[in-house]
C-alpha cells in the first residue's frame, strides 16, 4: 500500500505533492523496520530449535552406536561416527 503510493508519486502526470510522498516513504521504512523486529527473532528461534533437534539426534545415534559396539565388542573411532552421522 505504501509502496504503491510512493510509486504513484514518480509516475508521469501525478498530482501528488512531496509531503504525501514523504509520508508514503516513511510508511515503507516503518513497515520494513517492523518486519526486521518481528522476523529476525522468529528465524533465530527456528534455527535454535533445529540445532537442538540435530544435537539430540546425533546424541541418540552416538549412544545407539556406542551401545551396539560395546555389546558386539567392536572398536569404532571418530571418523566412523562422522561418516555415519553426517554422510548418511
């Protein structure tokens, strides 16, 4: 809405005055500012939840492989776990 009014100011044959164009530009800036204030914390929360899920899943896989290796008396190393978790 604000962007449309601002574009209308620059169209040929427009009778809009400069003060109205400034108000439309201020509306665009304020809306952009609110998007930054609202969207960035939401992305941060989503990425934080994703990292928690990844850590939990890797921990579960590590415990499962460690338990299996202990029961089967298999020696596994860090490269094995790295390949198992990140490349599969």
